């Protein structure tokens, strides 16, 4: 379970240092497996400005850049197609270790022209796999600003081990609550407010189980949203998701992932335009299958909980969503699922199909059923704030 220090402090009012928090986590049984501090890893990288970029005299695809750094003007030979006069980027001087390549940068001569540093791509800084061009920053950033600060990655990432009896610590809020109980500060009020709907949902939900299987999905909250815009999620959310190893996808998907890790409350959203009729939580029927979001198709059996529409399964309850009803940039109306699923059935299904997901990891250990309505309110607030529209 990973989280950033600032994320923790969203919920924990504390003056404790990073080292004191690490010690406290170990003492309360949340063993710290590692701390990643990008500010230390990127200590040699700073913001720099390209004063002039001109064509290399002996190479069509290279440019010779005069780069303004905190140590003066330095000449850099650069092959990035987006290198140009006036841009602001990240500079590494000779002698810097490049974490993304494992190379120690040396001053050299490239096709007869001296180069005393590097303008860096995201891959070279281990920010992503992007390397088609160098990083471009806002021109308002000052030369010499530490790269980690300029890129918003100067927030230490703490990785803790979670034992099977501590599902409450699979969300940052739960970790903050435990630290507050330990005396490391005060748990901040959650600030969750009930969000009233403005219309009746045109999609209904039914729990279609008999007495023996009623525990498969005993509680389900659904909300319909119309008129949303599913663009990129905000920068702050993307930075936190990237910090814990998740790839930002879209606002709607990122919101569900964010709430999963912030509050240990897995969610799912369906594109309503791809759903036939109403939503039914039920057991799968013999011969049914699900083309899932991981690109695989799974054969289902009658022991597995599915979330279906009037015609077919659209998700595997508590484990993974279906590709057919996934949200994309064209999504305007969505249905939010906030449900509880039986831990044993969830674990058994996951093992049968060999699917491990962040949702399964939490549901099979047990989530707080009393937080279901609050989870729905958190997700509703985020969707309306980020994507607009209105909720049922």
C-alpha cells in the first residue's frame, strides 16, 4: 500500500517529521517496506531555459542549444524534435546520474560539437515511458528551480505492508486514523457532505439473489450522472496516482481509483449508452462470459457475482469491470456503482479466474459497509466537480 506524505496529511493534522511517521507506522504494525523520495533522486536536475536552438552543422536531426542554467549558459547538443528557442525544460549537467537510463552523464563531443549536459525527457527521469521529446515546462518557472519541485514530485512516497487482518489500512484515511490513535496528530474531519440528486435515475438496480446467495451483494448504491465531460483528471490527482504506480486514464476512471486508495472504497462506473436497460446484481449463468477491462475474456459459472444489464454481464462484482461498458472520451452519461460484495465469494472467484485487482484485494479482506453511502457521496462530489453534469 503506497501513499504520499502530503496525501496522508490531507487527513492527519500533524507536525511529525517523515522519520517520526515511519517509526510510528512500524510500531503500530504497518511495516514500512520502503520510502521513495524523488527530491533526492532528482537532486542534480534543475529548471533551465533554451536561449537559442540552432541546427547542428553536421547532423540534420540534432540541434545545438544554448541553455541558461543556474551556473550560466551551457551548450547542449539535443536530438529531441521539440527542442526550440525560448522553451523551458529540465537540465542535467555533466556528472549527473540519469536514473531512467542508469548512465552517468559525461561532457562529450557529438559530431564535432561539444555538449556539456542534457535536456531531459520523462523517461530519463523515471516519470513515465514518454521519450518522444524533452519535458516542456511553464515559462514562469525560474531557472535553477529543483526539478522535483517544478514537476510536482517532491512528495515522499511511503510503502507499507498490509497484513490480512488490516483492511482498514488499505486506504490513506485509515492509515491517518491509526496514526492519530497512536498520538501522531489529530484526524481531520472527513468533510463528506451528502449530495442531493436533481432528477430520478432512469436506470434502476435490483439485487436478484435467493436466500442462500443473498450475501453475494447485500448492499448497492447506484447514481446516474448526465451531461458529464470525461477529459483528463486534474494535475493533482494524476500526480498522486502516478506516485503510487497507477497510470492516469481519464477523469472518471481516475476518480474511482483515487477513492479506492484514499478511502479503501472500490467503485465502478458504466457508460450508460453501452448498457441495455437496468442494472442487476446476480449470480452468473452457465455459459456466460465477460470481456474484461484487462483485455481478457473470462468464462463464468453460477458461483460468481456479476453486475449485469438486461441482456448480459457488464462486470464481475468486486473484481473487474467489462470492456463493453467502459468509459471513454465520448462518455456523457454514466452510472456509478458503490456496492458491497461477499469476501469469500470474491476471493474464490478471483482465484478461479486468476484475476488480481485493487478492488478484489480490498473486497476479499473486507471493507467497511457503513462507509458505503459516504463513498458514494465522495465519488459524486468529485464527478460533479471535475466532470460537471448533474446527479440523480
